[in-house]
């Protein structure tokens, strides 16, 4: 690597500017990479990384290394190309694997960035000094205080190579792929250690110094990592994107504007370069998705435990400022830069979905949709002002659903729309819903009702294919394997339920408007039309699920929903919140469709839910304590519903009993009473993590009703 000091403009000094195109200036031609990597090359880098992460040393001795040629002798010999020193080799390494594959890949791709003369390992002095291995070993111990300054700088000064022009420092693009992966993995390890220690409030001072050197870009390292996407290796691109995203999180706003411009320019090349586009999208997505680690109460840092994983003589730096690990500034900087090119990027993705079904294109599409979902997600902790512009083009992609799309694109689109309609976590708690969100819900309801959207869902695969939970669609010759994509089915049904719940909630909000009088006939006519549409949509969903999963036609819809989501706790509870709110909204209006209320009976859903969890009150308590689901919201609203509709609760429990000996009322109340005792015990010991008093009072009220101490 070239060692040179650069003076650059920090991103916090001036905003990101779009680079102006001069007249007659064109982008570099699209670089088409071969998607198939050499198998041996594909296997080896990850094996090396495993040894690296474990700090393993090579069993190969110095005597086993090839004999070194004279420095000025340039030859091509695959047998000794890119041989590593014994500190890097593992027993699975075959040096022959790297030479031919990398050379052939460069020749086939015509990579203009690799036009340097081809040299072998003897002429290219790529043997890594012991200082590099020492740096890695101490980094694993999370302390670099025992390393000299020269050893700390050695990994970033690069390797000396000898070619026809003499001896010089090699750039990263000139390194063999496996050595580049090793370097990037060590750099990522450095950033991971920094971020972990930063969250604890105590950092090794030498680790801080090394990271500051990288942030100042003393070795021109960031530009070289960005240029690695020209190599055409998907493994290099993956690691480079991961390293750069970690770097941006650490650097925050102390970044060069040119770096951000390079990332954004990859997204707007005149000729689409799929690898560069995906490279940039991955970097942005990782930064947006980054979640600041919350320190557990049992792991609060203190002076004695701060250096348990480091050397006892480590000189630590104490960070008490919360801004030291606040990433909102860099996230906002990235989002505002992305906003300037978002309309053009939307158009490109639309064109790729409609016209290009190649693997490279679909990879970019999936990464883009995942990025979009992360931006909108409340977990990203972005401000409403920053995320508002990214809602404007959602209707366009809703309109793509009735088209012929691949199942994997369908699934990612449904994930995006389910995140937009974040009912259980956000919308169910709001009195006034955002207009753009309501518009999306209206489109989903209309498409299901009028365009038969459910029939377009590619939830079944062809003969000879099966749907695996983790790896997706795979070939199979076993007759008992299912070709039903249940995850796709779940996402679609949940999206429809959210859309219906939002429509009902919006209508109920309008009905409570003081400007609507009791004699407003037109308004109530509109409400009846909405309820009729909702009824038709839910009937279609009912028939659709029964046909897909082969349920009995007389099975209640509320029970089917719980069974459908039984393997996804968050989906199941959010679906129960939706059906409960729809029922309450319709009952509130004295609906003219009583069969709809019966169809959505929330007591049926709760009884079925208790059957699935084995009537275990511990599971309900766990749902209440953790924040992975919206069970607190559901239980609070369900208990209110039970309190107000106690006779209906009794009759519904009786209807759920399959035999005279099985009393679902006793089973259900038994779970609730045990849950009440557990909550009381934790509250008395001051161990409950939040104020659970409203739920406890409702449980107490249900207990008195059940025991007959209060008039129903």
C-alpha cells in the first residue's frame, strides 16, 4: 500500500455534494465479472478466516517452503505462486489453488485495474513478517499495549513487490485474493473489538490509536478497499463492504466526502455494474441497520471488570460521553446522501425487476429492498424527518405485486410492506394514522378484493422441488416433502390483516370526529361500504388459507390464523392484535354484519393460542418481559375485551370445549390466574422491568368475575 498523508474535507464540515459531470465525460465501461468462482478459491478463504479467528498457527515448517529465487527474476510458476509464510498457512492450504484461478479470472474479466506485470511469490515478497501475526494474536486478546509502534504500523504499510520497474509497495488490488481476505478479516476484527469496548466505556488506548490512524487515512487505506470491487470476487466484495461499514460507524462524521460520493456514484453509473451497485447497497444497509448495543444491567462496566478480556497491564481510555457510540449522525449523513439519488435508484430497480431476471440483478434487487425495509424500520432509530422521503414511492412497488414475480422477490416485497404497516409496534398505538401508510393499506385491500391478489401469490413450487425453511427452494425426490412456502403464505396473510385493521382504525377515527353529526347519512353509508369490503376481503383470506393448508371448511377463521402462525411468535401475536382490533372496531359501530364478528371471535384465537403453548403461564410471562413481540399490547386489550364482554367470553370458551370433560373456561382461567400470581410475586420483589399494574388490575378483575365475587 502507498503510504502517504492526505488532507481531506470532513463530512461534518460540508454536506455531501453531487459530483458534476463535465461535458463529454463518460463513466468507465461496465466491468462484467464471471459469476462462477474457482471452487478451490471459493473454499480456501473461509478456511483461512476460521484459522485467523481462532488464532491458529501453521503446522508447516520453514523447511517446507519453496526455494526463493532472485528478486529480479520474473517467472510464472503455478507451483509456487503466492506462497505464504508459515505463520499464515494451515494444513488445508494448497498454494496451487490460488495461482491459476486468480490469473485466469483476471484474464477472462479483462480487469484493467490489474495490468501490472504478473510476478510469482518469489519475486513478489509477500511473506508476512512475524509482526503481523503478533498483531493478530494480541488483537484477539483485545489489548495491543504490549506491541511496539513498529509492529502496530506494520500491517498497514503493505507488502514490497519486485517487478520490472524495481521494488515498490503493492496496492491491495495486487494482492492474492486469500491474503486480501486475511487482511480484511484482521481489520474487521480490529473494528469489532473497538466497538465492543466502546459500548462498555473502556477502550485499550493502543486500539484507539490504531483506529484513529485509519480514520485519518494515513495509509490511503479506504480508497484501496473501495477499489477492491474491481477484482470481481464476491468474497472480497462481501468483506470489503463489511469493513467499510464498520469503519463508517467508528468514524461517524469524520469521513471524507469523496468516500461517500464514491459509494453513491456506484449506484448511478450510466451502465449498471451489478457488483458495484450491490457493494454500495450493502455498505449503506449495514450502517443503517447498525444497532447500538445496550449494556445489560448485569454487565455494567466498572474499573475492575473492564479489562477481564485484555492484558492486566492494559492502558485503558474511559469514555463517559454517550455520543462516543451514538451512530445517529453517520446514519443521518448516509440517509441524506441517499435521498438525493433515491428517485433515480427507484427507476433503476423498477427496470431491473421488469426486464432483468439474472442472478446478479436479483441480488441487487433483494439488497435494495432489504435496505429500504431497514430505513423504514423503527429499529433503525432514524428520525421521522429523515425517513419521510422514502415513503413516497411505495405505491409503485405495491402495484408490482399482481405481476409475475419470482417467489424470492415476492417475499422481500412482503417483508418491506409488513414493515411499513408496523401495526403491533407503532400504528396500533396511534390515534391519527399517517396518510401515506393508510394509502398503502387501502391498495392492499382493493387488490385482494378486486384483482384477486391472493391468487397471484407463488406459494407453491413445481414438482420435484421442496421449500426448506433456511435455504429456500431446493430439488427433492422425496414424496413426503412439501412444496408449500409457508413463510410466503404467512407474510401475505399478515399483510392483509394489517391492512384491514388499519382501514378499520382509520374509519373509527373518522367516526369519532366531532364534525360528523348523528344525522350524517352519507358518512354512515360510506362506513357500511367499508365494512362490506372488509367482509369480502376476510372471506377471501379464509377460503385461501383453507385451500392452501387443507383445513376443514367449517374450521373457524380465528383458529386457522393461530395455527398458520404457530411457528412464528411475533407474526402470531401481531395477527391476534389485528383481529382483536378489527372485532372491537366493528362492534363499536354496531356492525350490520354479525357473521363477521363471529368469524373473528378473539376468544377462539386466545383459547387456540393457549393450546399451542401448552397452557404454560411461564411462556406468557416471558412474552410480557421481553420486547420481541407486542404481547403486552395484546394481553392488555384482550383482558379489557373480556371484562366488557364477560358473557361472550363464557359462551365462547364453552363452544371451544370439544367434550363435556374438557372445560376450556377452567383451562383458560387457570393460565390467567397462574400468570397473575407470577406477576404479583415479581412486583412484590421489585423485579418486574416495567409498570405492569394495568394488566394486573385486569387480571384481578377477571379473577373476581370467575370466582363469582362480582356481578357479571
